């Protein structure tokens, strides 16, 4: 099956959406009240909710987009590698890491827009972080192994998710933590239906298939729902609830 045209992760529009998603504060992001607070600060919550608040060695953020979770991971890890397939996303993350703000424009209504500026979070040692363009299907062999590995909102955007998952036992040290978040929104433009993990009529859920694939090498610690909100225009948002699984390397 030929995949349809996928989302353009090199576009200015999508880069702006992700910068706003990663770095704006809650009142700037959603000025309509506090009733949806649990969906804010997703890229920070992934670290604070799913990894222990204690110093560790190396962290890997696969599909890091514009880098906020990598910055948060660096509060605890001596070294963090953030990898994403999009050159534009990595350029923005690297600009922030170097101490320069990223200015971007968000659509409001029709042709109306508003300018914003993203800055790296305070209190993070930027020298601990390295950003690189890379393909989650075929990660560099010289990456080494990591104490913490994060893959957020990644699996259902890959052409071959099993190919990505097969690399994880070599990337996580024994006793290390793996966190995979996914809404499992399988779409043919990203993944051939033959390569979906579950999601077929009468078959198992994606959560069940993912746990089965990882079980030989990872012990499931826990799983929980994690909501997040992506702003598209002034009054239009995507509200999504990701499945968050946390595993420990056997």
C-alpha cells in the first residue's frame, strides 16, 4: 500500500504550533479559564509525572520535536540527547539551547495572527543537552545506552513502529526506565494499516499489542492516561488523551 502524503513537519505553521505547545504558559496558551488545567504543560508533565525526581546519568528523548521535554529531562540527567526527524524542529530546539529566543506567529482568525516568543526554561544547564536530526526507525549505532528513554506521541506517526521498538532493548540500561506515550491515532498517511499495532476490527487494542512486544525485555511498571491540548487557532484546540506506559528494563 502506498502511503498518502504525510503531515509536513518542516512547515512554519506546525513549528509555530509546537513551539506554542512546548513553551507558552497556561494563561497565554488558553486564556478562557482554568477548567481544562489538567491538559496543560504536557511536555513538562511527561518528565515530572513519569520519571523519578532524582539525579541519573543519560537520557534520550526520541521524537523530541522542539525540545521542551529534553530541557526538563536535563534537570535530572547529566547528559540528554534529543532526536527528531524534522530539521526545522531541531533548528528551533538548538536555537533555544544556545540561549536565543524563537519568535513565531500563531493564527487567530482568518488572516489575523499574533506574534509570540519562546525561550528555554530557566534553571537548566544547557551544556547537558545535545539535539540532533535522526530517524526513529534507524537510530545511530553509536548512541550508547541510557538510564531514561522517552518516546512521546511518536509510535503512531512512524511508518514501521515495530522497527523502532526493536531497538529499545539496546538503548535502555538494565534497570533503566522507558516511557512511551501515544494516543494511538493510527492513520494511513503515516503508517500502513498492516503495520499498525492493534487497532483492527475484532483484534486487540494497541495498548495490549505494545505490552506484548515489550514484555520479553521490559517489565511494565504502570500505565495511566495523560491529556494534552494543542492550539490550532485562537478558539480551536485539539484535546487528546495519550496512553502513557512506563517500563523498567529487565
